[in-house]
């Protein structure tokens, strides 16, 4: 794992955006794996700025998002499709139809999960998968005890995940209990993964993922088994790492 510790969340977002921009520049037909959530908002802001500056084009790229809530139509204000449209897709040059998310409103969500997995395989799998990290160590919506070889399927969200995400739901509405999520095996097939975690609240999960045992208890720890995983952290998220001096020594920038 390549562990990059940046001074603050803004610097971490900038670095992550630069890595994504470098990917689509080196391979314009890249298949990107994308994430939602608070951490990604800053990353997408920086990516849009790079696009506007002429440093990143997505015209030849395609994308697959990690997850979507079951029961929310794509035009629902709290759906991840809407999040992605507002925070990224409508502000860059990705082709209409090239940006994929699971369909949360599908009549048969299990069949939709299978269709989505097959679409990722048919696209040749993902070149660069962007990941956030849950407080409980989840990647995508692969909650603790998810099979480390799972593929796209339905998952029941943990209470801590639903509480953390309730800020996106107005008027005390709760996030749905179920989501369609890429599996850990799906994520691990990506040729490169880029995890971004910022803020002190993530410090425990970050320490478990990087320095704990590989375990379904902390799903992100599976990235220890990936050949090309980059973890971009800020100082606060890195604060519980035992070997922090080593990581800073290897990548002082
Ligand atoms: C969302 C997703 C989740 C988030 C994670 C962190 O598509 O895949 O794994 O990345 O829950 O969310 P934030 O950044 O809001 O703390």
C-alpha cells in the first residue's frame, strides 16, 4: 500500500483529484469507479477545477459508482445518482450514458445487482476505483462481515452508517436500510484503487485498515492484499497510525 499523508483535508482532496486526472490523461478511455459521501465532495470540486483548467477530460471515459440505495429512483433528491449529477457529472464532459449507477428503483433489486456486476465485467473491469472509508471500515457499502470475495449484491446498512448518512435526508427521514453495492471482490478486481479518508473521526478505521489484520471486521483491510492501492489521508485521519513516521519518511511530500 502506498500511504500518502497530507497536511489537511483540502490537500488530500487535491492530491486525489490529481491522481484521477492523471489516470484519464494517461488512458482517455479509462473505466473509473466512483464513490459518494462527504469526503468525495471536496475531491470532485478539485476535479471539476482541473477539468475547467483543461487538465482533465472525461470525454472518452466511463464510470461505475459503488452503490445506490434500494427504493430510491434516480431522480430522488437523496439518491446517489442525483448526488453524482450535481457534484460531478453535470460539470464535466463525461458522455451521457457513460456514467453508470445501480438502479435503486429496480423492481427486482437482486437481478439489478447481477446486471450491474455483469456490466462492470463487460466493460473490462475498473481501471481506477475511488473509495471513501466508513467509520466502521466499510468500503462501498460492504459492511463489517461482508465476504472479502463478494460481488455486487444487496447489503443491509449498519446503524452507524445510516446515522452518518442521515444528514443527507431532510426532515428526519432515514436512509433506506438496503443498498445495492459493488462487492469487495468487484473492488479488488480494479487495476488500481485510491482510498481517501480525512478527519479525526476516521482515525480508528484507518489504523485498523492499514495496520490491523486483514479481516471482514474492517472490510477496507482487504486493500492490504491489493497490488496497487494508494491511500490518501490527512494528518487527523492518520493520527492513530503506529508507523506514521515510516510512511512520512517514504513519501515526505
Ligand atoms: C459511498 C460509499 C461509502 C462512503 C463512506 C464514507 O458511495 O461508498 O463507502 O465512501 O461511507 O463516507 P463519508 O465520506 O461521507 O464519510
